[in-house]
C-alpha cells in the first residue's frame, strides 16, 4: 500500500485514487522570468520521485505541471532587456527543461502554459460571477469575494491577517474585503493584455492553476478534480488556498483529494531568498557537481523537512553515491532478467510510506555493503550478481540513481577538450595494441595517465575515470 501525508488533514492517508489503477497529479510549476534555483529543483525532484513511486505501485500516472509565462515580473524583465515577452519566456523555459533534465527530472505528461489557457481562465471567472462568488469593480477588475465562501481558509487553517498581501499586483480601492484576491486585472495602457468580457486585462496569479486543472484533468461528476495537488510549502497560503476556493465555488467538486507540500531550502542555515542574496541558482551548482550527485543530495532529506544546503553535506552525499557506482562498475556489462527481489520489495515498502527516503537509502547502503563483501569472498557467485544487477536497475528506475555509465560518472570535472584528447589517445593506443606495437602503447598510456586519469581495459572496451 501507498500512504502519503496530507498537508491539509495533517496525517498520513492511504492513497485511494478516484479511478482504479490511475493517478492524477498537478504541481505548480515555474514562472519563467529567471534561472531555476535550488528551491525549484527540490520541488521538481520530490514530485518526480512521487511519480516514479506511483508508477512502481502499478499506477498509470497523469502528471501536469504548469508554466507561468505571463506575469508582471516577466513583463518588467522584457522591458528592462528590450526583448519580447516570448523571447524571455522561451529562453527561461528551455533553460528550466535543460537543468531539470540534468538532475534526472522527467518531463510531465502535460505542461500547459498560461498564455495558452486564457480562454479557460475567462470561463472560470464567468462561472464565479454567475455563482455570486466574484464581482467586477468600476475600473474593470474582477475579484473573488472571500466572504462568500464559508470554507475559505479551511485549507491552510489560518486566521486572516488584514494587512497581509495576497497578490503580485496592486490592490484596488474597490475591493469589498481586504482578503479578496484578483481574478482579472484591467489594463488601461499599451502593456500586454487580453480581450475578455470584462475588458482588456491580465489574469490574476491564482487563477491559472484552477483553470488548467479543470481543462486538462477534471472528470465530470467526480468529487475531486485531481487526486494529488503538490508544490512548495510556501504555496499553501495564499496560492493553494485561493485555488481551492475558486474551484470549489465555480464547480461541483473540490480541487484535490490529497495535498502534498515539500519543505523550504536553506543555504547554510538561512532561508533561501533573493532578497538575502543567497538564491543559489541550479546552473551554478551544476558547474561544480554532476547533476545526479545534486539529485541524490537534494532527495536525501525527507521531502517535508526543510533542507539545509551546504557543501560539506553535498560532498558526503557524493561519496555515498560513489559507492553505488563503484559496485555498478564491478558488475559492468552484466545483464539481468526483469526479476523481483526481496530488496526491491523492501525498498518500495519504504518509499510507499510517504516517500521515506531515509529508510530507502539505508536499505541501499546495506545492499551495497552486502554485495561487495560477498563478491570479495565469492567473486563468481552468479545468483548474487544477477540479483544485484536487478537491484541496481530497480534503483535507477524508481529513484533515478545510477543511470550513467559508471566509468563516465567518474569523469565529471574533466573539460570537453581534455575528454576529446583522452578518447583520441585511447583509440590510438588500442590501434597500437592491435598492431603489437607495445612500446607505443606504453608511451600513450603514460601520456593518458599524465592528464590526471586512470584507464581500465575491460572486455567491454577501454574506459577511463578522473583520479
């Protein structure tokens, strides 16, 4: 069975989907006006892991993650750089995809963009107005009436602070209540706007996710639009609270059955914030560490816990992952049948307990230690080798660790020019060996070693790794 912690009900709940053997998941994606930071990476990794675990439990997963490509921050950046909105959003969307791929995050099933969903947003606003849950103002704005919703704040369980800002846009003097939030902001100048029955304007921050979920995932007559809605803990209020209110008041169903939120990322003990100047961009971390090392490190703490990023723990995580790759290297070239082992069952049981990564990693450490010790004493143990290869393949599938060629994994930090030189020298050395020119072969070997690497001649070919 699979149990997940529901952020709203504050308890672990057995996962029972709306539709048998299928799971629907929606996660709030990036606003594409800047590079992805470690907070983006942590959230993307958590729900990538969740998707893999759901699939391992036999579910067919429909995973949607939106792209916010219209926002005041995007408009300001485009103006500052004298570029079009699309030039900015295309650039950062491509960068986001590339960086997520570097840490092993698979693309979602559906990735809708806000600019492609304006019609769905307008339709949702019209339903809210018709249901007396939204109102228009004399200046052309449309607001959600929070006092019309008796269940407002039931998601975050908080007392509304009258001074607390809920929006990324300036508030209107025509708001009925301080807590009311914008569904549509009118535009009266020549900046980016869209036509609507309410006049030219742009959608509010919270609107797009509700509209996209209705458009792509919701089923008629279902009690919930999606099985699981996820995102960072900072989104619980006001973003997810307002999403839930919009959907609840515009439709005949709730937004989600389960709510999952990952913890914050801290940099050396201090909450990550651009205002503090410690927003560690993922692209910078990828210059120093292999993407899979970052994946292993960022997933090594339970997803609901706040994560303290520091280089000492990152180095420790790398050494832990190195052990997996050294075992993989010992068994390199061996294949296995798609068999289930006791280790795999225990690993899935651990991850089925609200993604219990600590227990999962402890099981992996034990498996690696046992395999190495047994191989040292019985190197030709065929059953152990077969089961270990199967276990490594399962770890790769469910956790995304160990996906690389084990020799290439240990090449990180060598620049492309040097890699090309080494590969050329190895090819020349192999030709010399075939020609039985052992003197030239030895000379080339010494030249390769002088580049700070070691070479291994195996039945599968000659490989090298950084010392």
